């Protein structure tokens, strides 16, 4: 992937769909890395009476924001190889996810600290939007593709080491709230401005609900319905607790939109129950954008067959999707209105992970834009005012 010349003074015309507004025919004006105006064509023409109106380019969306991503195009984030992690990020950038949180999975303490240290450098360089630690404080009964050998109860000392390694760029950490030591670690993370995400949990409804805001520290739920007991009318568990809290406006629930991890009917239920509180994610891993074959997720080997990744136990091991595909699935398969689906892939995940200046088409936001056709296929991607090819 390469960058084309800068987009200083660039005007992009199209149907603009974002959290801020919907303009059937509008113009986004870019100066350097930032957006400096968003106007209707009539407003733009009035401000530029001697200039030709820009050509209509298609539907213009905010650059997508993927807050749960383990890699892609044969590359991984759970590595100490910065070039490999950079390549994974750039693959997703080229597919429209202009902001990506790099997710590390459960491994040895030394490995997780080393990986977080490496990713900190990429975050400081602006290649990734931050770091997500999925583990190691997870329930063994709901470990999914997390390596059970390295699971452990919440540990304040290891938490401090990961915080130090992240240097302020550890944005999200997934924890099971029923484990001993959860509250101390959750409070430590919250005090350090790290989002506490609840997931890979075997908790009952009451325990999970109590750990969510406003009563607890959890403000995000990791891949709703995956890594937790299924919803049942006599044992509602974490799924019901999460949806209730989201419906009340207290938390955001992640939803893997690859069409494999959850059925479209369940996704429709989530969007209907908690409008404005669903964040589409990929949970992508090394095989995203690649053919079937053998891959790696953390310490575990993964076999991809028919586009579905699984570890030896049979558990699904992340997805092979990119986020625009998840957005299209939400619209085309789940019946979610376009603007609501766009927000679920942009402004909602950005806000839930504490990411500033991304996820919307607004003045002073980064000039991160995605031009798509009527079938939500990508045509062009602008990241920080630069066209990607």
C-alpha cells in the first residue's frame, strides 16, 4: 500500500452519511490532516462563486473505527515485530478502517508486555489508534480461542506492568468480572483512563450486571454473545445483563459482524434493544484478506476453512473480515438503517474507546473518509488527508 500526494485544499462531493448529519449532496473540504468544512453543494457554491462544482464521487462515510482487531493479510498484532504489526494495520486502513486498535491475546506475561511495548511505538507514530488487551484475566470456562494455559486471576502487579508498557496507549482491557481480584484491577484501569471491557465470562446475570456501569466499572462488553453463556429465559446471564445496561445508555456492546459469530437475527435484536449502543467490530485475525490455510493467534495454531477460523478445540478464533464488510452485513442482512450501521462502525466505537477526533465527518476531525458505491464496496480511502492506494 502506498500513499498518494497530500490532499491540501481538497473538496470531496458526495452523499455524506455520518453521525453529525446526512447530506444527500454535500462537500467535505480538507486542509492538511483535518476537515475544515462540511457544507451542502449550494453552500459550497455560494462560498466559491468562481469555481466549478466538484464531481460527485459517491457515498462518503467517516473512516471506520475498529476497536477489536488481531491482524490481517497474513500479519499479526500479537508480535514483537513492528513491521508485521504495521503491515496488519495498513491492510485494514486500505479497506476503510482508518483507525484500528491493535488487540493482543492471552499469552505469557513476558510476551504480552513485550507485544504491548512494541505496539506503543506504533501508537505514538499514529499507525494504530491504541492497544486492546484481551486477557489474560479471563474465565477458563469461556476462554474460546484464548490459550487456557496462560489464563490467570486479575493481578494488580501485571496490570501495572501492562500499563507501563503501553505508555498511555493501552485503551481497552477485557476482563471476566467474576474472577477474584477483579474489582481492584478494574479500579486501577479506570483510574488510568483505560476502558474496562467485560467478556470471556461465565458470570450470572446479577454478577455481570453489577460490574457494568452505573454500578460498576465496565463500560464496554467484548463481542456480545461470544465467550459467554448463551441467552436463556431461565438463565439470562451476561447477554441479557449487557443488553439491559446498553438499553439504559450505560454501556456499549461489541458485535462481530462477519456473519459467522452471530446470526443476523441476533444482531437485529441487539440493534433494536440498544440503539446507539452497538459497536461493530471485526475481531479480525492474521487470515483476514487471505485464503484458507494455517495461521496463528497468540500461542495457538488456527485452521481456516471456508473463511472460518478455528483452533483445535473447535472454538472460532476471530474473523477473516474487514469492518466495511461487517457494516454491509448489518445493512444488507440484518436490516439496520445505513446511518445507524455507519455510526456503529465509526462514532460509537470511537467514543466507547475514548478516541478523539475520529469516527465522524466534522470540522477539526482528522480527514479520514471512505468513498463507497451503492453496494457499500470501497472506491477510495482518505486517511489523515492522504489518499491510500
